[in-house]
């Protein structure tokens, strides 16, 4: 089966079914439906030819009077994102089994999955924008309804930030639509437009603002730590594991090929912003005692390095970015799940109140250490080859590349410091009285952590299984922008 439409239809149908399920069986139904979605993704992976072509392409006339079509397809940049989305959703649903959630909760996750998939497979700007907005609405309700603390105010800030960026992007899309003589919004048509230098400049900043807010890059990041902290565990995993990749993917799919001259002019500005985020996020993470906020700020540092790799305009930088998007998603979902397990057991995630958990929870400690090693990029883990390629790409930047690479490389040093501090505070030292009768992970918890730990090692040992998918598409993209 090579009909991409089914990958959009199934999550929508799943959401409708789950919305009417009120019993605890909703979580199992959601998990099975998510596994089915993953199973339907496998034929696309097996039949994909790793060249620069767009495959499994389908197009339908959507709003014929305006010449707007619904166009989807896969290439070497979008397929890894599809794998990430449909691979992580079952794990995120599994991670929520310890919480009593109704069918409405899982329906929102499924509806969000449809939006995410549409973003990654869209080949026209209109359907891309529809997916972009469709993914935002469910996560807002997930965080607002099932979050904690001052969640309404915080989620309103998140919504306003992202909606403002979306509005700027929509204005740019409408302008591009007017410029296309055929009134066509397809990716092929828009990337071949002859835009003036002035037009390219403002379109660059309109798209860049939308993507930078979603990633988020410094200084557009202020919504992120609070939102991650107050969201429910599954919501935090969705935001950090998959949703922020929409912004990074948008840089690759739309920003770079749409306005190559403006990208050449302002790419170094974006590179510097990304590298500031690396250092800023890392330094703030040092001081965090709330484990969730610590990982939130570390995420700012890691995605800053990925963005810097994209703006290196090199083969290694762009391929490293695609690979590291997957690696970051796997690692951050594992880390947030570990925090959720600890909080469920002890009622706190404050590092000052933790300690000595490794003696009572050896399986958790081992999996935590493996995922942590991947997050800080130790050799033979998934993070190593991704960060190596990113730094090599940044190093090859024509001007000041050495210094950019040095600044970007601080993420390895800083990351080791704050992540090992996290492990030491939580797992080692003297056990608190509260942990004397604590139980180790078991059942679905152990399964999830073992799967993530295995992925950390497998991708670290066999990175080519993912790198070969993107190589030709990245080469073609570089030819378009140079």
C-alpha cells in the first residue's frame, strides 16, 4: 500500500473513535491504533528509494476556484520525520498508562498526529499551513485541560506566541500565492519564483519568525520552559519530541529553498542566534533543581545546535540536523518519562529532595544512564554521530567557522555537566526515607525504557540506516540554495 492519504485518515478516524470512549480501555485502543499507524508506515520505508526524488506523490484539487491543491509526498528529508512521528506516538501513549486519562485525551493526541503528519508530507504551502495549525489546537487543549499549576495563563502565552508566528507565515504564503502567475501554492512552483531582493528579505523574516518560535530559538524561547514544566507528561513529550521538529523541518523544506538570496544574507544572523541559544540554555540548565525545567532548557541548547547545523549550508550540517532531530526526539521522550516515573513514585521532581534511587530502582538507573549518554553524545550512542556531523558542518562555514564550532561544541561539555549532575542528584548519594519501599520500573514502564535505550544504542552503532535516507535529498537542497 503506497497511499499516503491513509496515514492522514487513520489518526483522524482514531480521534473520532477515541472521543466516544470513556472507560480505561481507551488507552489500549489508542495504543493499538497508534501501532497500526506505525505498521502502515513500514511499507513506505521499505519501498522508499533513497534518491533525491519525491515519492508516493499524490495531488487532489482542493479549492479549484483558487487553484489550491492538496499535494503530499515523501523525500529523504520528510521520511525521517514521518518515522519519528509515527514511531514516538505509540511510546508517548504507552507512557501515559500510569495516569487515568479518558478517551478525549487520546483523541487529541491522535488528531495532533494527523496535523504533524500533514506538516511533514505536504508539498504545497496551503496544506502545510493547515497541518501547522491543526497540530497546535490539540496540544493547547492537552496542556490546558490536563496540565498543572497556572496552566491556563501559561498556555495562553504559548498559544499567542505560536499563533503570531503562524500569522506572519500566512501573510507570506498569501503574498507568494499572488506572485505565482498560475495562482499555484505547490512547493515546486513557489521555489522557482523570481522574487526581488526586498521581497525575499521580508519573506525570510516572516517564515523564520514562525519557525524560530516553534523550535524555539533564542530570543523566541520564553514560552517554552513554563509550558514544558506545567504540561502533563505526555504533552511535554509531544511538544519536545515531535512538535518542535516542525520548526526545524520548516527551515529545511521551506525557508532555505524559497528565499535562497535572503538566506545567504541573513544565515549568519540565524547561526549566531542559534549558538547563543546553545550557551544560554546550557548555563540556565546548570542552576535548575526542577528536573523538568532542566530538560526544557537543555532542549533549547540542543535544538540551537541543530539549527546552527542547518545554517552551515553544508552536507554534513544538514544531514546531521535531520539525524539529530530523530535522536533528540528519542532521548527527550525517555528523559521526560523518567522524570514522570520519579514524580509518580515520590511526589516530587525537585533534585534537592531526591537521591539514592539507584539502590532501589536499578533498571531505571541503567536505562537512565544509557539515555543520558545518548543525550550528551558519547561514542556509540545515537547523539554522537549527529552532534559530530553538526559540528563538522559548522566548522566548514566559510567565515569564523572554527569559532562557531567551538561555541557549538560547548553543548557537549555543558551537557555532560548538567546531565551528570541530574543523574548524581537523583540516582546516587544517600537514599531518602521516602524511597525505602519504592518499586523499580516494571511492565509497560520497563518496556518503554528498554525500547528507548535500545534505539539509543542501535542508532549509535548503525547510523547509516538513517543517514542514507537523507543524503541525496540534502545534496539536491544544497544545489538549490547555492
